[in-house]
C-alpha cells in the first residue's frame, strides 16, 4: 500500500472558525475534531499528517503570545502522543518576540518532539529575512530544522480589488513570496545551510518572481543566488492544471512534497486533488518520493 505524508494540514485549540478575523480576510474555515481529521486522512489514503497551527495572536502582548504558543504546542504534542503513527506536529513560536521564540523552539523540539517549525510569512510586519531573527535561525541551523511556511495577511492591502477582499486569493501567496525573497536577499537562509523551508501552494509566486528578483539584482550589481537546494514546495490547494508545470521549470520532484491544507479545503476538492497528483505524468516515475520519501527526509524527531 502506498504511503502518503501530508505536510500541510492544520489543527487549532480554538472552537468554531480557525481564524478569528475570518470576516476581515474574507475566508471562513471551520475547525474539525481529531476524529474528523483522522476520518479525512483515511478517506484520502493519507498515512501520516504533520499538523501545524499558523494562527497569529497577541502580537502586541509578549506574555499572552508566549502563553498561547505554549498551549498550542502542548496540545499538538498531546495529539501526537494519542496517535503517534498517524500524526506529528510542527511547533508555533511567539514571534515577533525573538528571545521568547528561541526558548519555545528549544522546548518544543527537545522536550515536546516537534518534527518541524511552522512559520508565518510575517509577524506584524517582521518578515523572515529580518536580521533580528538570526538567533532563531542559528537554533534552527543547529537542529537541522525544517520550516513550514504559511501565509499571513500583509501589514496593509488594498480594500478595493477583489484580491483585497478575499485575501487567500492573492495577498496570501504574494506575502509568502515576499517573505521567501526577503530570506534569499538578506542571506539569512544561505548562511544557515542546515535549514530547509517548505513553501506552500506549489511555490506561491516564486517560480515567476525569482526571475524578476534576479533581474533587479543584476541591475543593481547585488546578485545573491537563491539556495534552491534548501527550498522545498508543497502541492496544497491549486496545483493543477498550471502550477505544477510552472514549478517544474525551477525545481525537480525531489524537492516537492504533498499537502492538503485540510480543513481549509473541502474533502471532495481534496479527493480530486489527490487523484490528479496520483495520475500526473510528471510524477509517474517518482510518485513515492513526492508522496512520502521527500517529506520523511525533512522531519526531525521522527
């Protein structure tokens, strides 16, 4: 039986909608119980899922932010203990408070058994190339940690166009791309060679934006190569029909992993997505790598 790892799926300690500001971003996601999550995995044929909780909370209150992240990580660890063969979890960190984030990362990795760290694209305007995050990246580098990127709302966005009314349609993928380019241009990623990142949603806009980045850097004579060997991509959401072929112009299947974005995406949509992945010609000779082997190499504490 084929093994499948879901590298992009979520849990929450909240009830009701995952995002408290769902109305603000124009996209409501209902939480699912653990039983519902496992049932969805069974329906899709998923062997193991890496749970993350990318919610941003208490960005202006360091005490509340740290306490919330500890609660989430404790809950993630408890879920994993209840189903260790089916589930792992990625830690959430109390950013933008870097010292507290370093301490919580150490606890989550060494004491709670987190297999990765979930990182949002920005924390109240602090993007992931920010030099204030170097102590945290030093820890990630020492641990050989994988970062699972997740989009966040940018600090500002236009209210008029549809992309500003339904943020996941455009603002989320562009903010993810902005953060990745920030890590590349600052050198924070290449200077920490043991850190791997997984970019969600088939690379977001990076396959196109990277050419633009190189063009601008050449014009300024400030070229810094992207450390593409450290960058992986998940297939969550809208990978077909166009995104996978575009992604494969800048990487190969050895850097692609599977993801669902459950429960944000309804199960019938995910069934179609799984079918298209299983039958895509580009993955015919490397399907086990895309669905399982590549992901397994990225995880710590497994």
